[in-house]
């Protein structure tokens, strides 16, 4: 007989949430629910809706760190006994958590939590795009959620890669852009693929120092930093003029600007829209283009994206979405083994692993994405 669901109270620094779960659910499943709820609160705050939960600005700890479920409230010195951490593989029933139980979440890692939490393992995955293009990437396991979102692979990046291969590569062979920069590159898939397609002077950037270390490792792993179509990495925070000048100087040693900007899954909050497009304006040359893969948003946000792009001197040239993207995703499954197990293990701070995960492009909800080409009109 299926057991009735229970309501567990989970308390954090900003209040208590109630989470519905089954006694057969594991602690890790409960943790995942809590993280999704925290992320949803952030999104509601950014979007200004406040409809699902009470909107509030999250603390730095909530944005930047993984969380752990514990039995006891976090002490003032941030230290907790090791037995306070709930074991991720235990069910709620095994952990003694019943209807109405109160537990806590913290961002202070414990020994057992760090060893058993799969989110702390950066494994290597091989992406095969056909035509002898294999890219090995180190990133977090698919399906795990973390506030360091750049350490994961997102659907928009995979779709942008397929779009480049099917729509842009032949055009680039005839008239390649002289210089390319990717904003919010994360693990670097799009930058590396662009280099494999023959683009030169590809600068791969991200604003998160923790993500930058993964990005640099992936560029080195794929040996694209020393080939003709070289990829270099640089930290760039949107709207930061010093970072923007540094990126341009890094590529040109003079004020020239990039001919092509690549970006995917960068407009995930409303607050990122204006800094993103102003950075594109400042970093593009007068004839430059932006190739943007993003998820579709509610009408008011779509209107703001159009307005921000226009006010920053960018004209929408073309866009594809829905059914056409579904076809692109389907071709990816036919032509590629997107993820395979690699032979060389990657050593992280907690473990060494070569585990491969099945993942196919059809898992991308392509109907919820759009790929747009903008041209500078300044």
C-alpha cells in the first residue's frame, strides 16, 4: 500500500518552508525540492511577480553555495557535529522524519555530506557532434541543481551548437568572423565548438571565478588553446567597463570590438537583461552580430528584451523557435552520441570518477527556446 505523503518543515536563514514528500523519498530528493524552492523564490524576486511565494532578495550564501539538510540548527560558529547531517541515501522513514518534522538547511559542508553529495563531483562527458567533432567536458552530473549554474550544461548551449553546425558553419567557411567572444560561457561548450568549426580568436568569458576554473580546464582538455582556431579564457562581468576593456585589449590591443558575440541561457533573470545587452553593445564592432540562444519568457519580459536590445543599438535580424528547433534536436540524436564514458578520470576535491550519464537532445524542451540573430546598427 502506498504510504501517505507527509509535510516536512525545513528552516533556513530567512524562514521556514513546508515541503510535501513521501516517507519513501530519500533525503537527497527532499534536498533537491528545497533547492528548487529557493531558486524559485529568487526568480520571483527578480521577475517581480511574487505570486508563487513571498518575494525576497536571497542572501549571498543562498545564491552561491550548495545546501545540506541537518537535524540541528546551525551554530553561531558554523560548526556542526558530523551526525547532524542527514545521509542523502536514507529515506525519510529511515531518518526518522515524519509528518510535521522540523529540520534545517545549511551551506556549511560536512564530511559525510561532501562525500555523498553527487553535486560535488565534476565528471567528464564526451559530446559527439558528427564530422569527427568530439568535445570532452568536465561538469556537474545532469539533473543536479546548484547555484553555481555555470558548472552545468544547459539546453540552450546544446541547441546553439546544433544551430551553428546546421545553419552557420557553411556561412562561416565563406566569410568567417574575424573575432568571436562568448558571454556567460560556463563550461565552454559553444566556444570550443566554434573553434572546431574554424573560427579564430575565440574569447570565452564568464563572471564567476569558480566557473572560470572549470572553463579553463575544459579549454586545455580539448587542446583548442594552441590550435589555429584558438580559444582563450577571460573573466568578464557584464556592465563592468574595466572587464570589457580588458577583453577587447586581450584580443586586439586596441579599440576595435568583436565581430561575433555568442551567448546561451544568459537571460534567466530580468535583472540580467540590461547589463547583458549593454555589454554586447560595448563589445561589438559597428558591423558585429549577436547569436543568442535563450528560453522564451512571459510577454512582459519578452517586450523588455526587445526594448533593451533596441536601446543598445541591436536590430533583430532573424529568429527560429518551436518546431524548427525540435527538428534540430532530433537530428542531434540521430547523428551523435551526446554523452559517453571517458577513459581518463578527473580528480576533484572529493573523489575521482568516470561515470557517464545517458542524455539526449530530445530531453531539451526545444519548443521553449528561441535562437536569435541581432546586428549592431550603431
